[in-house]
């Protein structure tokens, strides 16, 4: 769900910070582009006192997109701080409805490879890997009772390397991409591979298990019914 008011608030705060640090006016240069920070995906805490958001910056030295991390700031514009920090990126911050946890997705090292949901107790402590998804985690949603997650998981990419950090010579040569439909590419996702599907899983946080009875194939993002916390509905239906 998008929050235009929160997005505007974050943009104003970021603009104020840039303006305060800016000296004499001068033309924009290419070097300035590498110093620009992208602020996105603001999420308001249940108590309405703080906002979590994602900050990313281009890695000019390595000529890469760089990494993104989770930041937090009070709704009064005070107490801005970085929440996560690792060699891998973190994104999709979400507060549990009871306000106890801040979750996010990341491919940082853990029990399972690839993008997983991580959980951070807001009362203190280190974030820990919650899920061990074998497919491509594309999104997730908290249940109203904070006991479950609806996970959007795509089929694993058959051509993905077993070890992304392996030397280029040790990796398998990827197969040619076959285009057999009009819409073959999507922003963020990349190529839409034929034969691969997306599923919605209901994940129990306490037992860390999937409810196989709720697994369903879908092309839309899930949402929980307000009247039945265990009932999933499609956001595009």
C-alpha cells in the first residue's frame, strides 16, 4: 500500500537536510549524482510516532547500484537514525500490527540463501532470519493479529547460480532467454520467465511453518480480510 502523505513527509525532511548542508549555489555536476540518496517505501509505526523507510545510494567506486538500508525517524522530524547495516541490502520495512517487531527483507547471510524475511524486536537485540524460502521472495504482508505472514513466493530461477559469490569461471553459462509473449519484462523483477509461477503462502511466525492448506497460485499481492484474520484475499480482485 502506498502512502502519499508519508512519502511527502520523508521528501520534505530529506530536502530540509540537504538544504541545511548545502553551501553556495553552483551547477549540478556528475560527481553530485553519486552523492544523491534515494528515499522510498515509508512505513508508519502503529503508534504513529515513528516512520521506517529505505535509503539507497549509488556505489560510484564499484560502479554498482550500491546498497539500501532501513532508517527510522520520528513523525516530529527528530531522532533520525539508521536501523540496519550490512554488506547486503535491506528493503521492504514493515511494522507488525502490535508494534512489537520491525520486519524487512534481505539477502544477508543466514540459514537460507536468497531474499528472506528478517525480524527485529523493537525492544532491543539483533535482527534474525525468520523465513527459509527456497523460491524467489517477492513480497509479504502481516496478518492483523501479528501471528502470521502472507508470503508472495515465485518459483526458483532454474538458471540461477548455486553460489552467487563464486568465481565467474566456476559459474554455469546461463541459457538463452526465450521471448514468447508481448509482456516479457517487468521493472524490478527483470525478465518474466515462462513456466514460472507465483504463489501465496501463509506462514506461522511462532512455529516457523507454512500452512499448506492456504497455498494458492496468484498474480496479485495478498491482503488480509479485516473480518477474518486467517482469510486471504487478492488485492486486485
